[in-house]
């Protein structure tokens, strides 16, 4: 079966506004542009090196607002994780490519599908889209565009799902920043870019 991924032409996506870093959803409506202009492309080396396209990636952050903690995990360092360039890196975003099976509402459907594939929860919260990620400085990042969402749960533990995650747990702000500070850890760039927003959100919880 041929694998496909949803993508949008870069010049269409950024025709009205371009940014790098994290952008709150209130600043611009990229969702409408994506939903009106997406095409499914065959996944493979050609797509992964085609910077004229932006593959749209749901990036779901799992939070426990009661204890003000964020789920952080380290990706597998073997064939269990298909994207070689991201293996063994720490991340706070659960997600992946949007596939044709996510047809009804592709972004939201893919968010829920990826959550159910990658982690095990007793109840899966509906993610709420809060912003976007764009970074054209790296080989992986320049062909992807992140749609960031928060999934809030009162559960204390998250179990691993399909084997793509080597380890993970809910962490306090201090614990997350210790992961960042440890020179032995490789941290995904999107996680670094989204952290200021997530940290401020956690601090704002009463």
C-alpha cells in the first residue's frame, strides 16, 4: 500500500503571512488555507527533500492541568521510529503525517489517530488547536509545518503505544528545563520553539 501525506504548496501557505518559530492561532488562520489547498503526495525521499511543499504535521502536547505537568518523551533509537533524523530526540509533541484515512476533518482526525497510536490513555481528550510551528533552518523542519494542539487530561500516567517512544512521563516545568539543560540530551527543535508558550500556559493555570 502506497503511503501518502497531506501537504500544501509553500507559496500558497505563506502567500499572506510568513513566520518562523511559534505563532498563536489568534494571529492568523492557516487552518482555512490548509483545508482549501491541501493535496496528498506519495511519501518517500522525493517528498522529504521537496522544500516547495509543506507537509502538515499535527503536534499534540499532552498536559495534566491539575499537577501542571507536560508529557515529555524520548523517541526510539532504532527502526521502530521511521524518521532517522529524529531518532533518540526528546519531544513534547505527539503527531505525524496526515493520511488519506483522515478524510472527514483531516487535521483533527489525524490528531486523534496519532494520539491513539503513539500513547495509551484511559480516555483520549479532544485536542484543542492553539498555534503553529514553522522552522526553515533544518532539513526535517523546512519541509514540515506544525499545527500545535493541547490535549488536557487528569490521568497521571501515559503508557507507550506503537513502539515509537522509548521512554516518557509527565514532567514539571523544572524537570522539562532539566532535560533541556542536560548536554547529553538531544531535544527536537519544535519542542524548543513551542516551550515558551507551553511554559506560560502551565504557569497561568490556577
